[in-house]
C-alpha cells in the first residue's frame, strides 16, 4: 500500500512539472532545475549553457489557422526538441511559443551545435494542418544562447540568453545568436 502511494505521489509530482500540451517540463520545473544546476556549478565548477528557442511568426499560425493548429505546431517543435534533448540535458516550455534548454556540462560550441541541429530538424519539412491537410509551410525557430559565468545569478543568465534570442530575431529570424554577437 505504501509503495502504491509513493508511485501515485511520484506520478502527481511528474504531472505538476510537465506542460500538458508539449509534454516537456513546465516553467516551474525549469525554474527549479536552473536554480539547482546553477548552484551545483557555482559550488563545484564546470560549464553549463542556457538556450532559448522561439517559434518564428507563431502568432500568424494562430491568427490564420486557429489555436488548434498553433497547438499542433507547438507539439511538433517540442517533439523535435525531445528527440535531441535527453538527460542530463533539460528542455522546458518556457512560455507561449518559447522553449528553454539547460545544458549542464556543455560548452558554448557544444550548445551551439545542438541548437543548430534542432533548428535544422524543425525546418526540414513542410508541416501540414492535421484537420485539413493544408500546407502550413516550413516552421522556423530563432534561438539565443548564454553560458554560465562564475558569479552569475539565474537572472543574469536568463537576461543574456534572452538578449541573444532577440538579437537572432533582429537579424532576420531562423537563426542562432550567441551572447556577445554584434
């Protein structure tokens, strides 16, 4: 009976940490994970990077095709991310059409390589609207990366990754920008 209760409790905990639409971790789970990883790296040293990925022109999908199609696009992108991001890597839906990757033990170049692979995987095929088979076109992402520096707070790291993401969007979308890029 105790084992069954433990199992149910673990299931509830997992549900509470998961975004039901994308099946990635949710924002609360992201906040806990990045805080934990930052504290570990601050204590014992090592690398870790944060990447933000944002679906380009997402509002257009919702406005043109409706929210169910927008949800389909979110699930598609999350599925691609799940294929590339296995523990100890951590992927979450950060909010709206934005995703966050926490990459413990990975350098800027390793993180950039992974994110480029995800951008390529997402944009490799035209996506079709499930209900009507209408061609939605190619989905693209913009991405920004920042890596932990000794003394960084989580806020510092998020701010730099976010600035990199907006840099990618300013430069024409469908690309990756890393902190310090023009």
